[in-house]
C-alpha cells in the first residue's frame, strides 16, 4: 500500500521545467543525458504532470537551449545540452551542500559592472547568475554578498568574458548606516523566510507520515515525493546568500528547512533511483 499523504505541488509557473531538470540532473547516472519521450512522460506523470504539459515544457526548454531532439535508432528522445550539463554540474556542488551562515567579521564582496549595450545578452546573463549566487543588489550595477561568494562570482565573469567591464572588491561595512538596514535594502529576506516556512509547512507532514508508518514501500511513491521535494528545495541554495546569523529575521527557518530536505533525501533517495531504473533501465545491468 502506498503512503497515504498528499503530494505537495509547486505553484511556480516553470515548475514542470524544473522537474525535468531535476530528473535529467539528479538521476544522471541512469538518464545519462538522454531520455526517450515515452520514458520522460511516464516519469513526469508519476509526479502528477500530464503528458501534454510535459511536451509543452520540453518545447520551451529546447528554445532555451536546455534540451535538443535526438533519435536513438527509431526512438524519439531529448538530450541535455552543454548548457544544461553545466547546470547539473553546479547543482551537484550546491543543492545539498551545507549552507552555514557566514561570519560577519569575514566581510563582503562588492561587484560593480557597467556592460555596454552591445553585450546586453551577456549583461542579462551576468545579472541572472549573480542572483543565483545569492548576491543582493544595492544599486544598478552594484551587487553585494558575503565574501565567500567572490570565487564563484569571478568564475562567472570570466566564463562570460566580461572581465574588462567588471570590478570586484572585498570590504567591511564601516557605516554610516546600520548593517541590518543595508542587508534589507539588498535582499528581500521576508520573502525568502516565507518561502522557507512554506517548504517546512508542505514537507514536514510528509516526513512525519513516513516516520510514523513503516516508511515508503513503493518505489514510485519514493520517486514522487523525493523528486518533488528536491525540485522545491533546489532553488534555495542559490537564492539564500548565507548571511551572518545576527542579520537574519527572527522568523528565519533556513537551517530547519535544510535539515528537513536532508532527512527526506536519506529516507527516499535510494528507492527513488530504483523506480527510475525500472523505467529507463540501469546501465550497470546492461
């Protein structure tokens, strides 16, 4: 008998695309960068996504250069692009890495840039990547984060070839205003805190149900719960700057949400992989 608890859904407009990225990326040992259309539809249907919604999301992802149509023999499928593979590689490093609050005494990284209109596509990409590194915007072209973000920020600047337009500094806030007020100006911490609270509200009952029962006995259930939990969790490590604890709101639940995500992973991941292998096959057995 399956676990009797509702599967928390994601209200984000691009949630189906995020689920597809989670399937291709997290189960890469089995997917190996390519999935048949039929297998992808089967997996997404187990996550509550209708076939037509999956097809529409795949079409949008091909336009975004994340997937590319590719036949293997007579079988139609889609392969992850180099752009998508880069996302997967970063995700492996980030999504379940422990995120401890930075130390206030370590200071800040400040990134300033003025990219010309001729490079507007790269400018847009840089802004997007800085957001996903957890950087906050102090002003147009002026971004801030805990100092430990500096290597990742420089890596993206170099990857985009924008070195001549960007300056990066490490600094300490010496005044004249309040550091907490500065942080509130750069980040919408209330919104992020509310998102963490929503994650806890959605997934704590699932964890409790698993712990109070005999656990998840059907691999399909494990896949559904784990992949949905992963998709809803995996944006937090990018958006959370890991600010020093004294600067966080009183109702901050970031560490509790991270602990919940890790507990769900420990309970569900192995069986989730078993389900995916039952659909796409296991390369180790071929």
